[in-house]
């Protein structure tokens, strides 16, 4: 029924056909068969393979999937980019492969961009801008950017959403959701990759990026957080020119943070720039609880006066108080090499699944931590690679099936990008020393009387709720026991697939028996000469034989489609 809803429009049906053909081209024919999308494979290809898809030699599965996503266009490229920061959903091998995808899309016509601006802001283009540059300065899968000058002479950048991109992405998300559900239903081993969770993550992230009002709101929050910081400048937006599909923002004059030659030409101290960038990021994460989620060099500029400016706030992350404590504990564990405390903190926060043996988890996780991080022993703080350390801890957590918050993984990705940029600016940059003041302040705040009182109050409330509710709940349970009204609910794991397979097998057996009976009846009719005849053969017998032949061909085709000969 889900596929029926998707394919009820011509455009959606064509898109699904295209997706299936591209996946087939890159060696995923067997998977298509297993999830019952074989009907979208051209009959000649299916007949040629006869349900047996050959093993693909050469590139690995992650590499072939990355190539297929690149061929399928903007939505799938964006999905891969988002999943590249979620190794907990797709494993490290796929995440590393997806990082290679670049969001390079040809620009759409400038006249179309002007039409969208006038339609959204409801003013002629010449009433909004004194000058509007025809050639876009950047084009991505979701939007493209033009330079312009407002009527008062202010230089701005204009971000315009691609025409029809929202409908295209909605169609692709529906198709991906249906495919994810089919994978989960018919290929149980795919649940390790959590396809439904991956598509859900993609849908949430992209819905935020498609709303430029949300991006403008994020920009305003960052601007407020850094309003008293003379080293950081956040560009202002113009609310009267902001809609869901159009964003007008102040133009930043400067060079990219990775343009070492450009920074040197401005006469700015590169080491100082590295310190400002890292300090700003630790403030976002360990103080403000709101951080820029995509700090690649193209989104950070060095202005001629030595001030650092962040742009593009479509992707942001949020840091709860618990997550802040986790980061502080991780950092302090690095300093003191106190892995036992770090493990206990993970358990307290609920990152360790309940079904795991805690004692075994403690021993194995600590052993892996020591094995991976043994080279750190004996190093000074200046010699430690904090971003690499955090990345190692995250990957160890994934290995041990821990529940890692998506924002923690986004922080991990940001730290890796930032440290690489900082090392380019200053090879001797001390990442750990920059983080230490914030981590220690956070640790002290956690042990402050106010914080202890807050936690104690919460614990007392939990205990009081338990004391008040427990007698009532026990009374209800005893009443149900006395009335013989206790019900036990059992959930069978994997039974649905077994029932479906058994039902399909029994249907095929029944179908085969009907075909056999029809063929025998046809032979009897020919032998006895029942009914009218043509060329000496019973017409009823011929009809019965033709009917059995059609049913037999139908049965053979359905078996071939299933891929289980």
C-alpha cells in the first residue's frame, strides 16, 4: 500500500523507476528482488538474469552505493552527506565513503531566481535591490547564492531555493521511506544499519535546511550569543526580506579561514585566528549549548580587521546539560586517563543499552580504550590530539553498541574539521589547552552548590513520587490478581517474516495443485471427447489447457521475481 501511494502519480512512478534502474546498474539487483521491487526492473533484464544476479567485482558495496547516490542527484547526495556524520546509523565504512561526495550542482537560470524572489517578497526586483548580480557565486543542491546591493546601498548575499526542490525532495523521501520499510521487513540483516532511522534523520535535517526562516532565526541566536565578543562577527539578516525560500543576509568581506596566503597578505597572525576559532567553538558547545553544525572552511571567514565570521546556519546542533557533562568528563578523563569514571558516566546517562552485561561491558570497553589510547601515555598535553581522541572514543562507543546522541556525533565531526584547519594555521596549535578552561569551568559548575541542590531536589521529587504512587500501583496489581485479570503480552521477534514466507509457500503449493488438476482435467476431456470439438479436440479441454498454461507461466514468473529458485 505504501508503494501504491508513492506511485499513484506519473512523476513519482517515473522517479521510482529511475531509482531502481540506477541501483540495478550498480549491482544491487538481488536487493531489489528481495524487497519486492522486481516489478520495476525491465522484463528483458529479469529474463536474462532469471532471478540469479551475478556478484559484482571491483568496487566495494559502500563505494558502489556512493556512486549510485551521486548519479541519483541532489536528494540522494544530501542524504549521503548527512549520513557521513552518522556512523552509528550506517557504520564507519559507509560513513567514510559518503564523505567523498561533493555537493556540486549546476546553477539554475537567474531569471528563475528573480521570479522566486519577487513571488516570495511580493515586490519587483528593482524595488528590493539597487543592483543584483546575474551570475551566482555558489550553487548547491538546495539553493544558490547571488551578490546584491539593497536600495540603501548595503552589500548583501541572496540565497534562493531551487525551483521545485521541495517537491522533488518530498518525492525522494517518500520513496526512500518505502524502501527503508521494505528493507526492514524483507532483509532482517539490514536492521543493523537502521535504514528507517537513517531516512528519518535525513528527513528531519532536510526539513530544517529547506526553511530559510529557521536559518535566519538561528543566525539571530548566534548573533546574540556573540554580541559582546569583539573577535567574532555574525552577519545580520533582513527579516523583511526573509521567507521560507529566500534569505537576504549581510555580505561578509574577507578570506576563507583555509586561505593561508590570503590571511598572510592581510597581515593577520594565523595563530591568533586559530585560537579565536577554537575558543568560539568551545564557547558554543560548553557554554551556549548551541553550535554551528557545518564549520567547513567555506563557512568561516577572516575579515580584514582580524575578526572571524561564521556564515550559513542551516545546520546547527544543540547541547543539553547532560551532553555538556559528558564532554567535560571525556576531556577530564583524557587529562587524568581515568577511563573508569568515563565509563560510569556513560552508564549513568543511559548510553549503554539495558540488555548488555554491564560488568562485561566495563571490562571490554576499558580494554579497548587502553589498547587504542596507549600511545597517549607519556605524552604532554600539548602533544595530544584531542579531536582524534574524541573520534576514537566515539568509534569505540559505536563498536560496543552504545546509544550515541546525534548531536555528539555532529560535535565530533566539527572538532575534526576545526582541528585540521587550526593545524594548517598553526602546526604547533594546542587544541587541549584551548578546551581546558571551558571543561574545568563546566566541571566546577557541575559540583557547585546550586547544581548539587538542583540534582538533589530532582532526586527528592523522584523519591516522593515513587513513595506516593507505589502503594496505589500495588493496590491495582493486587486487585487485578484477585479478579484473575492479569494479562501477559508476548512479542515474537521475526515471526511476521516467517508467517509471510509460510503463507507464500503454501499459496504456491496450492497454486501448483490447481494447475496440475486443471491439466489432468484437460487430458480427461480430450480423452473422453467431452463437449463440442474442433479439429477432433475438445474445446473445453483446450480452454482448460490454455488456462493451466497461463497460470503456470504466472507462477514461474513470480518465483523468478522472488529470487528464490
